[in-house]
C-alpha cells in the first residue's frame, strides 16, 4: 500500500510548470499579430487530437517580445475557458497565460504519459475549477494535485500502448482529410472549371437551390432534464461539433430532451445537411455544414437532431446530398455565405434560408454521374476512428490507475517514436 501511495506525485516533482505569457494590454492590440510565430490559444488545444500542429493566429516580433516561445515537446494544459484540455506542442509556439506549459524532466517523466494521466483526471480538475462567475483552474490548484506517476519505465510502456491507438487515429484523420480534398477537387473540376466527363456534349443548367430541397427547419435545444413534455432523449449536434463528428468523435455532443413533435420533424436522416445558421459575425460567416451519413448516425446510440443555431436542410433526392454538401463547403470556404446572411445589431449573423433557396444557383445536369462523389465518403473511416477512441478510452483509466499491470510487458515505442515530441 505504501509503495502504491508513493507513486502519487505533483507535477513539479517530475518536471517544470509555468504559465504562458501575454503581458501586453490590451491583449488584442493589432501590432501584436500577423507575424511568423504560432500563437496557440485554448481552442487550438481543445481541437488538437494529441499534438498541436495547427493554429489560427500568429504573433509578430512585437507579440513575441511580450510572450515566450515554447519548444516542441511542451505539454499545454488549459486553465481558463476550456478547462483541463491537453495537447503536446509539435512546433515552437507562444501561448497566453490561460495555458500552462509542462516540460518533463529527463528520466523522470514521459510527456505522453503525463498527458494521458491528466486526461484521466480531467473531470476532477474541472470540478475543482468551478467558480461563481467563471470556471478557472489556477496554477496553484493544479500544482497542489497529486497524480499517480509510476517509475519512468512504466510510464514509457503505458504511453507506448496508448500512443499506438492515437497513431492509428491520426493516420485515419489524415486519410479522411485526403479523401475530402480529393472530393472537393473533383467538384471544382466538374462544376467550377466545367471539365466534367462529356463536357463537350452536355451544357450545364443553372437551377435554384430550392429545386433540390424538400424542406428545411431550424434546430432545437430542448431541455437538459427529462420531463413529461420533454421526454425524448436526443443527441444535439452544434456547429462546434461538426469537425469532431466528421472524425468520429462525438464526445462533445450533448444529450438533451425534446418534445415528440420536435423529434418527429427534426430527427436526422441519411442525406440530410446541417447548416450553421447563427454565428458571431466577427469570427466567421454562417454556412458551415455537415452531411449526415449512415455511418455517422451509427456513432450515436440514439436519435440525433441539430441544435437551434443550425438548420436542417433535407434534399428531395439523397443522390444530390454529396453534391450539395460540396457546394456548401466551397461557398463557405470562399466566404460567399455572407451574401445570404443578415447581421443583427448585437453582431450575430443569421442565415436567410429563403434568400439562399431562391438566389443561390446550382450548376447541374441529370446526365452527369454523381456516384464518383459518393465514393469519397469518409464516414466509414470515422466509424473506425470512433472504435479506436472507444478502446483507447477504456484502457486509459485502467492503465493510469495501475489496475492493468505493465511491469512485465516487453513493450517499447517503435523506432522513431522514442524521442518524438
């Protein structure tokens, strides 16, 4: 018992811990941004699968001067906004004081193990972060916690087991991204550059989006507690969930309760499109979309609907669903949904569905075979990813707690992964 208790240590016993830096006030001064130094924010940590390689903002030389450039291999831990999310830097980057950086001490801690360890204790850390006005995990609170951190050899074995799953997940994500890009490129080749099979003999028709749509309806948010009227449990997909769901990750999708009438009219079916309807205009335009497939619906153990800030668009024929999905994606990437939205005085942009249906033209011809677009369906890969995540998440607490012993396992990181940040 004493031997087991001795394995519980503070992070400062196995590495160094410091908050990120963003000294300048105001924080949003334009001269701090737009340079070549990646600036990682809490949302970037949250959306990273394991390693941080992507970001939405950069610091200039002036921004760097009031911050700090952290090196690859640093574990980022969010302590505000998104509490206790973790990811490992794979690139040199700056981050603000809403993120804590952990640097492992060589021979004492394996950074990948520490990440898995903190992920296991995430709910407990979120619980002690709850405040009256805003949740916050202070550095002091984090450093007061003790985690089970066994000897370095065991850490490496546990991290090697769990990392094998994350490597497969990351490979699957890359395949999904590649297939999506290929589908987008074919769409551009056929319906933007107009070089589709038989283009010399067939002339495309321009038809309003309304010709392809059977119906549309706004989403619902329901209630968080089941009652006599709000009796039906449903998973409610928000715009912020789209990317995760596409990758087979539904952990962020809330389960809520709706009325019978709402479920009847909003229950998602294969071929439906969810379009984000209301957004903060300062951050982006409305119009981000998600195509509903059977494999995607199979991720949930119950019915699903879209949230109230989204619209469900149901095509007349599901053979057109992928075509419309790719069209919406191109429209969103080019910022053209802006022409179909109104911005309220509070800065919220709202998609005008009737305007979109009547004025947005789809170039199309019935003789074009659209099956090739369906062949780039990524939902099966998303299902594989979901299974990998489920298995990893089942192993995670048992390995971290020591219930699954690894002392006698002959397992190591594969060549090339031992020193990977």
